[in-house]
């Protein structure tokens, strides 16, 4: 029996294919070429396998087989198939041929591969771009790329489970994020943070789950995977066109064909609406851009969705604008919101302080969780997770967790290992199920604060105000220290005498 293709096999070949671009364009750009080609190879191989199955079913009748293919998941024009492009790999206009193939694949699958505004997922990429070098170098690179991908067998029957392609896509995005450095935060949340946020906001079957700043959709997918069973629906919006395209392909490679991922600026123009109102969701999760400048304050005063009725954040800091949108998008009385924020959100004053006070008074804040520094691509600063719960009912307390020292040191970044994630989730679960009284929960780690305590702290959520991590210094034994100083001084006198002897000998 033929061995099934594993994620590791695909990862190795595709990571080799990246060598085609390294040193020519930066990872933030070449990730698009690599991931688009992976998507094309997958839909092509799936198409080939289905066609062969229909041919066998209809005793070689090609007309019937082609008719059956017209209702399959993707329609692949003959010249858009990977094999057709591979066969033309030596053509002098191969970049142009790939672009035509992608445009026609998009057109043949308009409903799936274009946004509601008519923009296709391949519109932001060109394999005929001068970014890939002069004509000769570009053709050589594209030939190498097609040759590398031709080594892959991505037919569904060859893969070791349906998650293999999704896992590969995640692997690639994570590695591109690592290589891309500062720009990576625009499209990727580290998987450990995504896992933590998804577990903290675990949705019930039937849930509608939403990420208003979804990036490449890794966090949204993680949130869906936490649901017991397959009964859930995913919704996302992303402002960057290239990143939106990655999110769309990510959904298809994970098998979430019905996910609604929209392209646009969520704060200025939210795309998930029902009539004149925002669409409501059971779970809302996000890792928005930290302290976004020029987020749209000038339009917020007249926001027709009334998202900023607790106050309008400052124009140079969009954190509370995203939080306000998320809270407004969650179902009343039942919705859960989980968001990654910079620590300034917890204590900054003025407009942000007034919004924070109102959110706390409205009994929405469930938990404040401080994370270790250097977890995220592009910034070394520590972040926090805020959990808002619209079903808190009579409970007015808020859980504070200081997990800032709970991490494993990595090569380029710190890592939130599973044991640390488990501890955070278990502590929050106990709190949520009313198994924790107010006051200290775990010494130097967690604390449940009453509303009155937060009010006494003037609605400042800075974690050290609640979780005491102060370490007393050991008492100094003055007598022992003086003895050690005396000993050192005696030894120093002896060393100086020796030095004098050596210098005298050198003078002779």
C-alpha cells in the first residue's frame, strides 16, 4: 500500500521552493507566490482525481465525466490547471501564462474566489512582475518553482488526513512571519496565542464566530476548531488585500468553504451587517493592530451602528475603537469577546479612561490576562488578553492573571508552552463557573477583584495593582559580609606585595 503524504513531506519540498525567491524579494512578498502556487496545485490535483473517478464511474465517457465536473467544488479551465502550466514551464512568457491561468480560474469560480465588491483573490499578485528579476532570471525562477511543486502529490486520496494541507499552510505562514520580522504582525498571530484565545472563548455547537481583523485567519480557524463537532460558522474581515487573499485560501485549504471573509476596513466600513444593524455573533475574537493611528476617529462621532456610545477613542490610538466594535458585534446577554491588547489599554486616561470606566460599570469585563514579553512578531512588548462576557449576570467580579513569567525561551521569540496555556485556561474556567471567591487565587499569579476594588483603583486595570508579585529580598547578614570584605582586603594586600616583587625582578 502506498504511503500517505504527511505534512512534513510537503513542508520540506515547499520550504526548498522558497529558495527560488530568497535574496531576491523579501519574505513578506514571496509568501504570496509560494502560497498561491500551493493553492493552485491542490485544487488542480483534487480536480484530476475527481475527473478520474467520474471517468471510471461512467466507463470512460469523457462527456459525462466533464458534465459531472461542472458541479464540483472548483471549476478548473484546462489552461489554468497546474499540469498545463508545468508543461509550459520552458515558455519565454511563463509569468504571463500563470497570470492568465489565475485570472481565468478566478473568473470560473467568481462566487468563491472574489469578494462581494468583485475583487479576486489573485488580483494583488503577478507572476509576471519585474520584482522577480529581469526576463531571463524571472523565467528561470518560475521554472524552478513549477518543478518543485510538480514533486508534490496533493490528491485527497494521497494525503494523510484532511488537515494535512491546512497544517502545511499554517506552517508556511508561521515561517514567513518569522522571516518577515516587523511586518509579520500584519498577517499572523502566533499559534500559541491563537490557541489560548480560542480556548478562553470556546464556542458551543451552532455558534457564529467572528474576527474583525482576521489577518490570514489562523485565529478564526483555531476558534472554530475548539467547537465540539462541525456545527459552527466563521466570519472575518481584513483591511489588507493581500492578507485577505491569504485568509480566503487558508479557509479553502482547511475545508471551510462557507466561511464569510470580507475585504475592507472594519472600523470605517464593517461588511458583516444585517439590514441597518451590525451582524451579531456568539464569539468575537481578534488581535487588532496595536494603538493604530488614524483609525477613523473623524467618522466615529456619527457612526450609524452606535458602536462608540461609551465614548470615542483618541485618533492616534485605535485600541478601544476595535474593542467597542467587538462588544457591539456580540450577542446581547450571551456573547463572548476575547481581544489581544497592548498594556496601555489597561491604564491610559482621558477618552480611553472614560470608555474603560463605562465598560467596567456595564459589567462586561470578565478577565485581564497579562502575557509574557516577546511573544509576537514585530514587537517585543508584552501584551494582555481582555475577556468580555455579556452573560456575567449577577457576578460583578473580574479575574486578573499575571502570566508574564510563564514562558519558554525560544530562538527569536518566547513561547507560550501548553502547560502555561492550560494553567491560564483552568484558572479562568474555575472563575467562570463561580468556583473562585474574591481575593488571591494563586499567590503571585491570579486574583479576583470586586467591582468596588476596581472603582477604588479609579478603573485602572494595571495588573500589578491586583496581583502582588513582589519578591522580598533575602535578609543581609552584615557580620558575614564584613568578614568577607576583611578577607578580601587581606588577600588584596598579599597580591600587591607579590606584584611589587615581580616588578623589581623585571627592573633587574
